[in-house]
């Protein structure tokens, strides 16, 4: 079993990266884990969208 991890600052970028990976690689997907984290720096909110594909 293997994993591939993606990390983007916008959800649409993450979606594109995951879809491109799945399209370009012939893998047997076991699961996809998704996570969003938010931090605050001054008055800015910083988002981190990540996904982990678990595959064979």
C-alpha cells in the first residue's frame, strides 16, 4: 500500500491536483482523506486544504 499527499491553499487547486493525479496514474484507490486547517496571522486567515490518497 502507498500514499500520495497533496497540500494547497485553495480548495479548487486541491481538487484539480487530486483529479489530475487520479487521471494520470492507474491506481487502485483504497481511501481518500481530506482535511482543512485555518490559522490567523494578524488580520489574515490562512487556509490549508490537504488530501491523502491511499492506494495499492
